[in-house]
């Protein structure tokens, strides 16, 4: 058994990344792959000493000594510093166990960045900004669902791990430790088991809440299409704020960017108010508000709309008017019905008002966002603004979920955009990326947004 994580989730090119690794093997080595349109082997480390270490509590920094639920001492996981790659991008460290005599003891899958162990993901940022577009990985969301080994916390036995979906009560945690989750532990995109791994996607067998399900395919598409982008994590956005975004015209997020801190949201709002742009090719975006207890541990404290600042104000739409789709119970596909087909977003698609795209791809789901609108008014629909959606938000496509028996609030995903200094585009569905492989309309709309706003 071998697990590890990158202590610096997003080092600068030419800097240092420290891998924290625990293994019962006498030796291990690191094979480093760059993730783009496939995996490219970049380097291999020499054999390194293998040292075993117990798992810590999910809210601990596993690189520091800690205390278990029964008061037992937990040693820090061993550190293995190494130079960060010179080329920016997304990287996965594949951890290969050795027998101590120079031979591999395990043969981890090197064809994918995904894995329940033996892998660690990190982003290499450029030494200085080098593109007009910044793509952000949702590190907080990855860890919100991260159960490490897949064994959920059991208060009766005090065994297993917790995530933000099965938190212990405060009195069950020693020393009054806030029962949040930390970033310094295995997981964070790969190398561990998501809480909802059994909530499978019948159209994509890769686990949700991991890099390979949404972000990986989007990053691969960007590489195939030749888009120059810099990358970061939302931890960078939290720590650096609006200063991080100043060199860029466009911030891009995709898939499931669910967990946002005050600092993250304020930074994007300031970026847009100052004329910068943002594009969200995902759903359930900015749903939970989180607070950090220290540099690496955070908890969720409520929904943004319950905090008096509905997410619609920034991103234009909300999960309150979209909802979650259980594809086993609701197999009827949903696509977007076009309105305002003459808008630049639709340029080159050939789509006309009233036509539907994305139906074959089951584009709307598994979670989607919408703006409240009056269904009785008939198309083209316009937002009522009752839910906090900006009055200038233009609904370009409606994915009606009610007809297939699911949805929250108004029960419809609404793809669209608004301008308030800069422009904010929202595709309003987590599974938008699926269409990049098979839907010319989805691919052209995505390119139109990147070309116009980036």
C-alpha cells in the first residue's frame, strides 16, 4: 500500500514540490506525468526510502505530528522534496513501490491520472503569467468529498474518515478541533476515494469529484485545440485574491466548482467589476460558502444564498433553480433549447431559435443551475431577478428538467451571460465537458466564449 500527496498543490515552475508519502514497501520511486491530451512521462526519481505512517484525522495537516481520536500519537508523513517541473501544467505523480532489490513491487496504471491510491495531483504555475486565460482547478471541492480510503467515519467505532458530507459532532473530536477537512492529505483530485463514488455516471465510468471526470477532459480539449492557458487552484485564488487575476482577461472554471470562500468570491467579483471576464463551464457553482481555520483546513458554513449574497449576483444562475439529476431514476436526456440564436455565443453553430442541442450527450446534469423566469410568459424567457440574478442576464438556452421528472425551484438549467464591467458566461451544467467530444455545437460555443472573452 502506498499513498501520498503534494504539500504544495500549485508550485511555480522551477520551484520545489514536496511529496509526502507513506508506504509499507522498503523502497519507492516517483514517475512524473504531465496531463494534457493524454499523459506524458517527464521524469523518474531514483529509489527512495519507504517509510510507513498511519493516516491522520481528515482535518489535520498530515505533514505534521498529530493526535488520533483515542489520543494516540500520529507521526508526520515523510517528506520528499523534488524540483518542480519547468513546464507549467497539471501533473500526476505515480508512486511505484519497490522490493528493496531494485525491482518494482507494484505496477500502477500509467494510462490515466485516476487512482484510489499511489497517485498525487498538483499544478505547476508559470514563473510569471504567460497567457490571457487562467484555468482554475476546484481543489476545495475535490477535498470536500475526499474519504481517503473510502471508509466513511463511524462514530460508534471512531473508525474511518470523514468528509464534509459525513462530519462528526464536535464532541466526538479531541481537543475541540473544528471538524472540517484539510488540504494536506492524500486525495485532492486523485489518489483517494470520493464520498459519492457509488453515485456513478452511466455515461462516464470515471468517478465524479476527481480530476479525470470533468477537469481532465477540459484540459485535454484545450491542449488539442491549441489554447494557451495558465493554471491554478482555488487555493491560489483564496490566498492571492484579485491580484492573481489582474494579468488575465478570462478566468475559466469547469465541472463541479462547488465550494467558495469569501476571498475567492470577492476576487472574482472585483475582477469582473474591473472589466475582466469569467466563464463557468460547470454546474452547482459557488453553492457552499467555506471558511478557513488555518492555512490548510476549511469548513463549510452555509449556502451562499442563505448568507444574504446569492451566488446568482456573481455567476448569474443558482442550483436552487436547477437541481441534481439521479440518472438511474431520471434517464430521460435533457439538452438546451436555443433562444437568441443570433447572439455571438451561437456564431457558427447553425442553430436556430427553438432547436435543441446536447440531447444525445445528456448535456444537462448531473447538477445544473438556473435563473428564475416566468414559465407562463413563453420564449424567449427573461429572468425575473427574484432569486438575485442580475437584470442584465441573457438566457441563451433552457434545459427544462421538469419534463423528465427532476429539478429544483424553477426546474430548468439556463445557459447565458451578463455583463457588469466584464462579462460572465455560464454553461450551467456540470456535464458540459461531455459535449466537447461529440457535439459540434458545444465545441463551437466553448470556442466562441474563449475566443471572445479570452
